[in-house]
């Protein structure tokens, strides 16, 4: 009889002490089958106050941010500032594989719950800390945020138009990027633990996560060249930009290779566009196109593309073997027939929010993945605490004392 398929991380227990900086990281583990226990302060975690909210009602159980980033997790309430709360937490650590936290450097140590202390209780423990600047260095105690990390990581200087101030990308992007890096590092540490029997502390700096994304860094480190913002243009691609069309914008990125440029010019010619001297062979060389991008190439492309919709340009681009893309709005993504065919969006039923469509996971596995809604505040107190040996009477006393 064939063995039943399991999710990759089934059997792994992770304690989630993350705010918005790492909440997506722990979601990845939960979606892959790990038993993720979110530890919230009595009354609910602060991330439940992050909007948008269902029906614009700022109720802690109606945060759509929380609902999305906490699917498949369990919730317990626990006051880590109390001695009883710390003792209960230590019991939980003894039965867990991973602790993931986003407190300021030194915060966990002030509670006696840092890696040095917890590893004595569980030598195989992997603990991951996600902070703005990391656990060491002159900035370790500095306050940080998404905009701070985006700016100090160097990505903000590259974002926007050359004649305008630097811009911040929308949607807490630094936190999602650092969550991905933290997930990879944590899984690597767990792999090492399985081989050696020894856990370790994973120190994730959000600033460093963003700095690793800087494609222009090599130009400065190796050639001393500082590149400024170029809007949607790429350093090595001509043309590469977002261009207007009938119903929004579309994007193209033609590399230095001649073949794509030749196909783009032929496409415009077939559409009756007078490309003039751009059809000359000399412009097949990328370096020859840079000097005329603003005066000749961009005006012709804009004139040509304004007659089409995003969908038409995308379809025609495929037929002409030129990689172009519609600049999708949230509505476009939600109604994308390709994503629909792959089952990317899923309906999840939440006891307070109701049934809603959620973005799914960006991978496909034979077993699939879990689709349990985000937990209510302390929804799993009884399940988790009774497994630790606490009785109903204990829970009543602890709740009265403000411990849970």
C-alpha cells in the first residue's frame, strides 16, 4: 500500500513571535504544513490593528492583513512579561523546533528567553531573529521600519525617475523580502540541525536583505560608478520602459541582443508605423540605441502603442516573439485567466470575516497545501496548553491572573 503523501514540513513545530516584519515568513512554514503557534499578548497581537479591515470596521478579528498573513496558524495568548508566562513559554520551547521573533535586539534576553537561554532547554532549537539592522553592529539598536530599510538598503535611490526624488515601493516590500530570506536561512539551519543534532541562532538584517537586491552594486564596487534612478528603464536594455496604451500601461525590456529589437521593429512596420531610420542595421547594436532613446525610439513606440489595449499588445507580442507585458492593476491580477486556470486564488471561510478569495501559494506540490483561515485570538489555548499538561482549572486561574 502506497504511503500517504505529506506536506514537506509536517511534524515541524514553530513558535511565532513575529510582528509585520516576519509574519509572512511564518506563514510560509504554516502553508508548507508546519505546526505554527502564534503567541499573542492577551487581547490580541498588534498586527491585528493593521488595515485594511472588513467593512472598514477596525475590529481585531477583521484585519485583512492579519487574515492573509496568518492562514494555517494556531493562536495562543500568553503574557511573556510575567514569570508564569515565561515558564509556560519554556515548556513550549522544549517541544518545538523553531522560534521566530522580531523583537529589538536584547528584548528576548531581557525576558530570559534569548537563544543562549532557550538552547539550554532545547539544544536542537533553531531560533531566527528578524530585525532592521541585525543583532550586531553600530546600528543594532536603531529604530527601523519598512521605509527605513528600503532607504538604507539602497533600493530607494534606484526607484523613481531621474528628475524626481527617490520613491518607496508600496506594500511593505522589505518585510516580504526579508521573510523570504529568513525562511531560506531557517530551513538551512534546520537541515544542519538534522545532520548534526545542534541548533543555531539565525540573525537576519532587513537592511542586508535589501542590499543583496542591488543589481547596480557591482558597478560601484568594481568600477566606482554610481547609477541614479532611471524610472522603469534597465541599465542594459534599450528600450525598456512602461508605455501608455488605451487602457493603462504596458512594459517591454529589450536586451542588448539584436534579434528581439529586429522583431520589435518588424512588428511596428507590419502595423503600418513609419519607424524611419530605426530599421537601419546599425540600431541592432544596443549601444547605438541609447543616444536616441528619448528623441526617436520612445516617441515612435508611444505613438504606436496608444492605439491598442494592454491585452492586445500582450497577445500580439507573443505572436511576434517579443516579450511584452501588461502593467496589471490589482483587478487585472484578480481576474487573470491564467492564475484562475492554475487555481492560484482560493476561497477561505473565516468565522468573522466570512468567505473570501485569498492569494494562494506560489508553488505546486503533489500534496498541495493547507487552507485553514487565520485563527481567532487565543483560539487554540485549550488545545496547546492542555498538551503541555495544564488543566482547565489551571487555564481559568492563568486567565484571571492575566497570564493568558
